[in-house]
């Protein structure tokens, strides 16, 4: 073999090795890209809600009217002062000592035929996975049409910047106490109780801003990770039960089979997915056989 042939073979060998190395490097890089997408991609972690009809049952016999659901909702969702995504209807009837007190917890009904979704011109209000009625702040133009058509009055408009108090510069005692805005700055947070998980669920949902609407989302940032809404989790009386109506073995399905449920304003045909069962009745009466 002459020197020219050896040189040629050596050159070909070098090219083959180079190609193999290039393929290995390319494969490794591609694997890294897919690995990164698996870790960082949307929906890469969490529970699949496909095919589910999520609903809530509120057992009025267990409910004590403590208002814990209202406070925990405010904390988890960073709800501003003067607004309550989780609220209640209070009724008092009769005359002392024969009084009847009714306490009905309320929240967004996540209607199957939601008027707010149908009326929203930008689809900011929409039906999400599991049948939840969700809101995308970035798409909201603040027309408040959804608020006008909601028969349950559970949609709230931000007519000014939320958490006005915590943006203030007034101090209680000059040269002694800090202003609310200084406290927020020292805590290195946006607003007390700010929840970054809400922001991960939908951009702008962590701290809703002036000019848009907001409402209960069934704590979708928790539900997507296989957890029940915070108001359900923190109810001390376990009066709130959450689950899938399409699953006959779910807790909500079993309860709705056992008791006759009712819903707010059922006659409107919105098919609300907040069900109430039983009723709390603390009243008593004197035993008697009656008379003729």
C-alpha cells in the first residue's frame, strides 16, 4: 500500500469517526431537549381531568356556619378586601323564641350551561378541563357582560387596583411604624397571601388587576395536581365534598344517590354543579299527641 492510499484511508476513517461523534452529540442534545420539555412543559405534571364532571356537594346538616370557607378562600386565592368568592346566604324567619336561622354557603356554581361563558365576547370566561368554569385574565377586556348575565352574582369587577390598603404610604405613627407598602417591600412579596401557584395556572391570575373581572375557579391550580379545592380541604366540619359526577364510585355520586339534592335557581336551566343536601334544623317542640 503506497503512502497516497494510506493517507486516503486515514482520511475516510476520520470522516466516519467524525460522523459517529456528530450523531452521538446530536442524539444527546435531542434527548436533552425532550427531557427539558418533559420537565418544563405545560401539563407535564398533574392529574388528568379529561372526561370528568367536577362538582361539589355541601351538606347543610354538617355545616356549622363558621365561615371558615370564606376566610380560607381569601387566603389561598389572594382575594381583595370587600370581595368574597366564597360567600353565604343568611335567612332569619319567625319570632322569638320560635326562630329559624338558615345559612347557605355559596360560590361560583360552575354551571354546565354557564351564561357567562356563552356571553363572553373574547372567550376569557370559558369551560376548562373537568367542566370547570375558568377565567383567563389576559383575554378579559373588562366589558363585564359575564357579570351582567350571571344569575348568581358571583362575578366581581375590579374597578380599581386590588389590595389598595397594601399599596398605601400612610403610617400609623410617624417615624415609628411602617407603611403598608413598606411592609410589602420588606416581605419581598407582591401582596400578603400572594399565591404564585395561581400565576402558574393562568398568567395574571395570581394578582388580578384593575379593569378585569374575577371569580372562584374551584382552585383549579390545586385540582390540576390531584387536590381538592382549598375550601373543601379546610372545612372543619367536612361539610364540603368534591368529586367527579361521571364516577359512580366517587363520594359526590354516592351522596347524591343517598339524599335528594337541590340547587340554587334550578329553574333557570343553567345546570349548576353545586349541590345541597339535607338541612340543619336546631328547632325543637313540646311533645304532644295533638288534639281534635
